[in-house]
């Protein structure tokens, strides 16, 4: 009887200790997620640990840009792409500058066709949605484009791309055009930031192209700086097309 009592006591002690210890254990993933908030503009991982995000910040061209290095390509690939085409997108034309819905949607849709025309792949859906509630920066598998304040006077626009490292697949892009700049058609008013010019560049990120900052490549659409009055990015240069076709084919 005494031996059985001792054994029973040991079992009870072990059970109590296990319960107490288990109550203090935080699952590794939950603990890591809680402490994994990355700074803005840095790649982050969503709550399911499936997606990563990269933000492309389009800056105003600084007054003195260094000469930079040389490159034989003048394009840079993100290493990810859309596996399911064409891509649908949503435009929120709400703005504080009096830009008409028609002007905005025409500039953006024309910009998508600029990329479509340079590959046999139909990249963007010809039919887009208009939603005055669509918002940049929310990971919801909806490709949203809006106009709003971005808290930096030197940032023209930002494109965020969510992708899977496994499979290297883009699953969403969002874009914000910074209303700290005056937007419009720079062929009519050179003091404006030309919407079509910037949209073509930003949509290059949406399909998997990175910025390039080599000054010998400053004429290409994916060159990372722009200014008011610029319209040269409305059309693609041969390196932009070469990069696009390296991803999606001729």
C-alpha cells in the first residue's frame, strides 16, 4: 500500500508540473509574429506566414545624382511574377485636386495597355472596377489604386507587392499616388506630375520589375526617379521590354 501511495503521489506531482509548465509556454509562431513588426517600407510577412511584401518608393529626382555604375541590361527583375493572368484591378478616383474620374481611369488603363502591348501575355484585364472605398495598403487580394497623402514630400508614389517566396508568385499589388504633388497631364501643364508617366512606371512593379538607378539607364521607364513635366515614361524603352519579356515571354 505504501509503495502504491508513493507512486500515485509522484504521478500527481508530474501531472501538476506539466500543466503549470504548459500554461506558460507561448507557441513559437505566435511569439515570433508578435515581435515581427517590420518598419514601413521593409518586407514583412502576413499573419499566415505565407506572404511577403515589398514597397517600391518612387522619389523625386534629386538635384545631384551620382554617375552610378554600368550595366549591360538596364532592367532588374524582382524574381516573382503573376501565375494567373490577366490581372484585375480597382481604381479609387477620389481626390482633392479636382481630377475627373474619366481622366484618372483613362490614364491608368492606357498605362496598363502599354505593358500589355509589349508581350504576348495579357497582363491586365481590359475591364477594371471603380470603387470609391478602395484603399492602398490592405492585404485583401484586391489590386487597389488610390490617391491620398503619403507623409513624405519627396515621394511621388508607392507600389506595394505581396508575393509568395515558395512558387515565386505575385498575389496582389496596391498603389498610392501622393496628393502632396499636383497631378495632371504634363503635356498640357508642365508644372504637373504626369499621371500616365508615373502610372506606367508603377505598373512595371506590379508585374515584377524592380527599379533601376544606374544613371546610364536614366532614359528607361523603370528608372527610379521622376520630376514634374516628365512624360518620357509613358512609353517603354527596349530594356523595359526585354525585362518584361524575360518574365512573361515575347
